[in-house]
């Protein structure tokens, strides 16, 4: 006599394909989010230095190509660290701090007529500096004693000359680097310490 088995009455001993796929999906998601938290990339100063160095090179080329004065503007200080590019059609005499103080009394329209305009090259608008870095200090011919808060500028002439300058970038902890702009070539040297104009002399 043949024995027949009733599969419907047997207890389930395995998982369905759908259940296995759901479990695998959950494992992959948990693994991915876990790795992101464990191996979250640390802020890299080399990337910041490369961006500023490349920006200086491109800005110098633009000044020569357009026969205009360009400048990289920096928001110095821990609050809202940003940088952007401005231009003025033609040559500009770099003003001293005394001249700038006198021009504070000018109206907004007069300042616009005399001033630089935002450039859409090499990029448009203002760019945020990668956190947690910020611009700690800027030394230029205009501000030889350095500024540590507010807006500062590094100028690029139509002849391809760059205003003698250096800017400090810090991570807000113990690390500070100095980016030194060469006035003849426009190249940027990176020094792993906080320098001022006095140190360059």
C-alpha cells in the first residue's frame, strides 16, 4: 500500500525567498550606515590648500586674460568662513588702510561706482570653507599688521602680479597653516605653522 504524505500538515522548516531578501536588505543597510559612522572621512587640510592654490592660479590667469584687476575676498574669523572672487575692469591702485577708512563715509552708490563687482569665474557666488577650518588671519600690503576679523582681499593685477600676502588657515584646535602668495609667480607655498609678515622678513 502506497504512503501519501500530507505536506500541508507538515511544519515549515525554512524561510521563503521573500523573507531572506528582506533580511539581507536590512543587513546591508545597517552595515552601510554603521561603516559611515565608524569610517567617516576626517576633514582634510590638503584639500583646502589645493582649492585655494588652484583658485589663485585661475584668478591670476583671469586678470591677465581680461586685462582687469581681480581679487580673492576672504571672510576672516571663525564665524561664517567664506571666500569669493571680485573684479574691476582695468588697473587699480591698492589702497592703504587710511584711504579705506576715509571711504567709509561714502554712500553705497559711490562705493559701487568705485568698487569691485562679483565675478562668476572661476565660480559664482560665495564658497564656504570646509568645516572645521576657518581663516584665522590675513596679512597683505594693505594690512601689513594683519586682520583677524571681517573681510580681507588679495589682489591680482592685469600684468599677472599678485599682492604680497599670506593667509592663515586653522582647524580651531592646535593646527594652523600659512598659505604664502608669491607676488611674481602667483604660486602659493604651504607652511605648516602660523606665519606673519614679520616672519617673512
